[in-house]
């Protein structure tokens, strides 16, 4: 306590943060320290109308974190209940505990604050990635942060920095696709959007990059299964987007559930200590995934019991246990008192947590203002927020195939059917509310009804995997000018359980062994097509589906991903030509699950005996970067300029950038947006390199007849790679540069 005030130093807003942290740490008991790095889930308790259990946990275990909404529950869907619970718990923590340490509330708001009814819900990960628009993704994250903070939460468990390499995996819909560069650009954009001008900004939230370091290519595509990956692939595919998050200043990192080379991430000193903290220089806090610490004993079996799992995780570098307050806090205390865990290591974790709370201003705000019902009413789903969500959904629309039936003229009689034609919840995908009771949004059916002057008829035909009223759908389709069938998947764990054809739905645990549509949906398409009415397929889905038969059967195929609450409007505007489809695939669409793994940046490999040329083993249904428009673009005059820097870089190549210049012309008859994609390949390298990999991109919108010169700067280090036992290198020599149908070669000389 300072001599000139009655307040202890940690309660003084004018004191330096580090002094406040150390003052408070010195006052804390071992039990209070253990509680500060432990959290609980408050949502389930509130669902049973009883926050007293949470308050008792605060009293008994001195909790520092709580997750009041996320993964469903009645509280999650009720904004008034959310704000009341947050204010109640925060007031209790500040006014009824010995030291008055505030709680930090966390939430899973991966595509908007979507567990709270009325919030703005943006396209899920793959849909956001299809926009290839970092500025738009950053704007969406800013809105999400504003709506999260209005409801009283401070930390968002996002962005997802996983590189989606296996579409069988249930969480691929959360990712930004298969390219480390695209994933890195959009991950960094989300970090900037969430954290704004800094954590002192009352509209910012703590961003959490997940899942470190390699989660998204599990064996068999089964979530949390082992990832057996070389150091070369780990550092060149999975780590780069996480590095981009660190460069953007991300405050928190979440480990993955799986084991990597036999080491569970949550218990690996090599991964969380040596790689994350020492090599990559991360100085924020590491927060466990939901039951990641428990898994060490119960699933991975690397720990003898729960206490041993807690010790492993703590020594490896986990700072915060997101849930599990009673056993975890008690185990930490027992481990320190028995001498099995160093209290100094615990103190470092506590410092990180306290520093975060001071930076957020939680000690200096009135706990009664932790969540303002009036602010929630004004902020959640504000008109300007929903307009941004609509813009994102429009930009995500990816036209895969079109024989000329699209765009529709606007006066057709349209039949609308399929399991995803009239269901807002299905449009949201996972990490969202699971009931449409009072949920705002526009379905595909409603969007089409608003877009045409003709007659619109509707029959669902099938659920996601069961036949319903197919006969009624066929009869209605026979009398229509065009049939729009909204097919695909739904909110994960929702209705779509295992089936012989379809596997499971998207989500945190389900896995699909087959990437096709369910038999019932295929029957609907087949029978509607037999009427002679042109079929337009709209895929609302969380993954690339293997639908070669559908591409052949349908007159047009539109991939809408999980487009959010405004998805129906975006789909209809695209079908009727008001919106030019500018989405481009962020992930490869395979012909079958048997073709996996399949991605554009596969490693070069030997030519089979007897072949004169290297075969192109990349033969997907639709390739990475693909997307049609209602106009035509022409890319010409590709050129490159090497911009030197006087300093050399490790590996003997020059420092600086390659400036790629290309002319793009709209040679069609209507305005459209093209994404210029720049790919590179090192001609000869000291390690096997990808046949091509994305190194730069830029969106450009052009009027008919308009031409623009696009400049894309590619830092030289982006052409390099991580070399085991050598670090990141950019080697001198020839590099093939590709943009559109044009290619050129650039020569990087050795450093002087």
C-alpha cells in the first residue's frame, strides 16, 4: 500500500501495471493463485437457474475465468440472461471476495457472437476465406468484438489458424482453407479486428489463436486423432499461420487436442515451451482447450492420473485451465504443497493472467457496468452490422459450374426445395445457436421469394438424410421454370447422424468417411431432374463435398458454405444476378474421398517409369482458387521486379521483395470482381518443394471494358521455407511465378 493513499497499489489506476501485478501477487495465497489460472463453464449452471454454484466455486476455489455462453444452453440464446449473469458474477467477484479480483469471461464467437440470439452471424470460416478479403474479415472481427464486449465477455476463443488439409475432419468448416498463406493473412486480419487499438479499447477482446501447433490433418480425419508429422511439414504448413497471428500481436494461444509425434500438445514442453515461447517468442498466455488437460490422463494416457496430467500441462506451459475448476485448482495446490510443482512457475502464469486483466481495465471499471442491457440491445444485430454480414455472404458466393442458366431473369416461376432451403440454423453451421426460435435471418426460400416476380413454390422433399415429401417436390418442380435445391449439411450434431452414405455432420468431434450427399438428397435431385426442369444446386455445407454426379446433373452449382443469417439474401441475389459471384475456393473440391489427401501445394515427386513428362496428380473436381463469374476476365502482361535490400538474409538469398505486376481486364458485359492469385515455385531447391503455392493475392472490381494494373508485393522470405536444422531460408536461384494463365521466371541472386 502506498503511503499517500488508502488504496493498495494494485487498486490504483494511476500505478504502473507491473507494480500493480507484483503488489497483488504478493498478497495472494497459494489457493488464490491456483484459482486465478482456473476457469469454469457458467452456461450450464445458468440453464438450471442457479448461479449460486458458480459463486460457491469463486468462494471455495477463487476462480479467475468463466465461460457464460458457448456450446449452447438456455443462457446462450438469451441476451438478457447473459448480461444479468455476467453483471451478477462480476459484482460478486469484485465485492464479495477478499482481494476483489475480477473475473475474465470467455466465449466461442468464431463467426460472430453467434451463441447469443440476435447477434450478427457472419459466414463460417471457409465462407469467410472464400472472399479472399482480409479487410472484410477484419471488419467482421471488429463487429464481433463489439458485440462480444457488449454482452460482458473479454476473451474470444478465436481465430482458428488451422490449415484445413482433410475435408473429412468435422472442423474443417472453421478453417480458412488449405493454403498456409491465405490462412495466415486472414488469421492476422481477425487478430487485428478482435484486438483493435489495444486491450484498453472497450470494444476490443482478447484474441486466441488456435489450435497450436498442428490439429487439422488428423489420422482418418477423426477429430483429436494423432498427427504424425515431420518437422518439415510442421514448420512449413501448420506453424506459419500461427506465426502470422503472433506477428499481429495475439494475446492468447490455445493448444490442440491431439498428439503430435506422440506428444499431446497440452503436455508437451517441446511444443509449448521450446517451440512456442523460445523459438517463436510468444509472451502471452496459453489457455487450454475445453478438456485438453483431462485428456492427458483419460485419453492420451501419458499421465498416471488427473493430478499428474495437471502437473504435465502446467510444466509444459499451459497457463489457464479453461474449465474444470474444482479438481484443477485443488490439484495445483496439492502439487505445490507436495513439492511436485514449482510455485515460481505458477507465479509466472498468474502474472500473465493479472497483467491481462489490468490491461483490459477490469480492475478499474464498475462491476455493475460489466454488461449493459441497453448497450446489448443497441449493438447486437445492429443494422450496419447485419449489412456487413450480408456483404461478406455476398462476397463468399462461389459459382462452381454454370451452363448458362444463371443468372435468372427475375420473372421465372421457381420451385425451391431441399433440406437447407428454409432453415436459418442450417445456414449458421457450428458454434451457433441450435434453435431458430426468434432467430433473425433470411432463408434461401425467403430470399428467392423476395427476388422474383414469378410464382415461388416450396416443398422440402427431404431432411438432411431422410426422405420426406419427395412426390410433392417433384410435382411442384415439374410446373416451374427452374428448380433451386438447397442441399448439403446442417448445424453440427443436428439431425444428421451416421448413415451408410453420408457419415456424420460437421462439428468438434464427428468425422465423415464419405464426402457425398445423403441418399435421400440424391434421390430428390434425380427425380426433380427427370421432370425436365433445370436444376440449380445450392450447397450449404461446412466442407467441400464430392458431388461430381451433381455437377453433371445440375445446370448450375453454387457453393454457399455456411453463410450466416443473411445467407438467404446473398444466395438469392446471386441466383438472380444482382450479386456477381466473386467467391473463390479456399480449399480443393475432390472427386471422391478416395482421392484424399488433395491440395494444390502438394510436394513434387518422381515421374513413373515410362512417362515422358511429370504427371499432374492434382485432378480435383474443382481446384483451389476456382470460381466463376457472370462476366469474363483476362489477365495479361505479367512482369516481375526484384527489389533489393542491402542486407542479406539467412540462407544466402537477397533481402527485399519481388513485385509482381499484371494487367486485369473485364472483357465481359457486366461489372465483376476478380481475385488475382499469384503462385510461385522454386525451380531447384535443397529440399523437395510444392509444385506451386499461393504467395500473394488481391481482389479487383472492374466495370465492363475496364482494365487495371495490379501490383502485388511478395516479400522474398515468403518464397523461402523452413529447413530442419537450418531455420528459415530463402535460396538464390530461379523461381516460377504464375498469375492467371500467364507465367514468368524471376532470378534471385545470392546476397552480396
